[in-house]
C-alpha cells in the first residue's frame, strides 16, 4: 500500500527522517503538499526514528491535537 493511498480520507500523521530511505523521503515530500500532516526529523534513519526524543514529542503533540490529551 502506498503512503498516498494510506493517507486518503483518514486522520494521518507521517513522520520521516532526513536520512530515511530515498523513496520514503520523496513520497513524504509529495504528501507534505497535500493536507496530510508530515513531520520531518533531522538526522533520523529509517531504523532509529522511533527511538528519538523528537519523535515522541511529535507523536504526543499530534495525539493532543486529535484527542485533546494533556
């Protein structure tokens, strides 16, 4: 399933890293031109993005925006 298909018609937030797989970076850059929320994490690889503090902050902020969590 492509990223573009996955984002259509749903609340979607995509996080990708500056050192991610080139195809993912390209697809995320295209999605950022749409209404899809796309977040960029500097110096993150595809394999370590979920370990970075900045990623946790992005996820928490997005959940707060969608569900009013504190």
